C-alpha cells in the first residue's frame, strides 16, 4: 500500500546545518533526536549524521527512545536527558546509555557500570541540581568513577535580551570550575547562534536549529536550511460549482466554478487544523488556497487552471515552497509543535540531496 504523505529529508541540508553550527560553536555537537528526531524520523536522521565528524553523540528524552537509538547502532554516545526510573537504570547502563542525574536518590540508585552527565539547574527550574548541591553530587559521582559530564539548559537564549542566559552561564561556570577536565555543555540551538563559542564548553546541543530553524532575530547568523519537505498525494479532483460550499461548516463558498483537488493530508498527519482560512500549498510554482476547513485526513485545494490529476504529489511545505515556519504561524503553533506533530502515517524518506 502506498503512503498518502511523505516527508522527504535532505541529508545534504542536515549536514550543512550541523557543520555550520559546530563551526560557529567551536565544538562538536550532541544532536538531539528525541520525539522521533523532531518529527523527522530518528532512523533516517541517524543514518544521515552518524559519519559526520561534527556529531559527537545523540540525545533523547525517554528511556524507550534511548533503547531504540542504541538498537540503531549509532556508533556514538547516547545521552538520556531526563531521569530514568530505578528499575530502568541497570538496563540503560548495560546498553551504555549516558544517564541523567540530579538528586542524591538518583545517584544512590546507580549501578556500578553507570556513566552519567550531572544536570545543573541554573534557572530553567525543570530538572537538575541547584548549583550549591551540584558540587556535592558531582564529587560523589567522581569518587565512584561515574561522572562523565556536566550540563545545564538555557531557558531564554532565544530572547534578544541575553541577560538571563548570561547569568545562567555564570552559575554553571562556578560549578564547572570544581570539575576541571569533565565534559561540559550548555548551549542549545539559540545559545549557539546567540553566543557562538562559549569558553570552557566542550560540546553544544542544538536541537531545532539542527533541522533548519532559528529564532527570527537570529536567522541571519547562519544560513540554516529546513531538512524536511512534506509532500502529499492528490486523491481526487472535482468542480465546486458557484454558490456551493466546501468542507465542514461551509466556511468557504465558491464565487465562481472552481476546480478543487482533495489532497490526502490532514491534521491527523500533522497539518494544523487552525491553519484553516490561511493555508496555502505549493502547486506547479504557485501558492494555491486551501478551501474551507482542514479535515483529519484531507484538505481541499484550489487548482483552477492547473493540470492537476489524481495521484499527483504536491508540496505541503519545504525549503523551496511554503516555509514550515509560515505553516506553523498559520496554525498558531511553534515550529517545534508542527514538526513533532507529524503523524506516523507520514512516510519518512531520506535523500542525499
């Protein structure tokens, strides 16, 4: 059975982004591939990046993701960014996953073969040991031979005012000073773009930026390229007669006879329903209006005057058509939500170009 929608992933665009980010940061990268590589497909992203020297390792959010990633044999370290449950740590340690710890209880639950990155909370207030506690935990981990890294997460590096991020980095540097030679990382994608090379850092963790997206005020720092082009098949083509309406609620009514294509992608696949009334697709070099309410599995598109037939593939979004950031804005979501919301019915296809 053929898929109705495909996410075409450019290995060239991904490599371009990773090379640029690593050069700008002055260090190798931990590539986050959580949430199915931000919707792009973890298998495909690892395949495209595992041989790149700029990629030191990978990061995920959930133990199941870590186990899946190890099963792909990435050939590089895998870091778990959230705490594992006590009954998970032995299996993860046996798999060679670098564990996240930030409490005395988590340290005590570690098996002897565990290697960890200590998370320091410098202002995000989500996970991590406070700086005054981190030194004590780090010393205990070092004595056990288990401390492989230190890291923190910047809460506001995408803010034009970098005062908060600078304060976080200062707090982190105070903890870091107690552990010379231990691998340290702090910069997310916005941090890499905003700060460039950070003294004392060994790695950086650009997430969304790796896949081609930057905060608007930082978009000119590096020429990032969206890695994904989403395409969908035309299921049917028909004529909507003057005065007839289209889709649920009759939100759009034809002022004249209109040729409409029913395109086989909808909000169950990740196209935002709230983009109704604004959405456009790219058809034969033109932006064409989506007609009426976006449905769960389909949307209707004005293709008047174009030679569009059932079975044709149309660009839903991509680098050279409708930018995903624009689609996200129409739907009232961040690019993160748009991409990670891409459904499992969408086939991921990796290409070298």
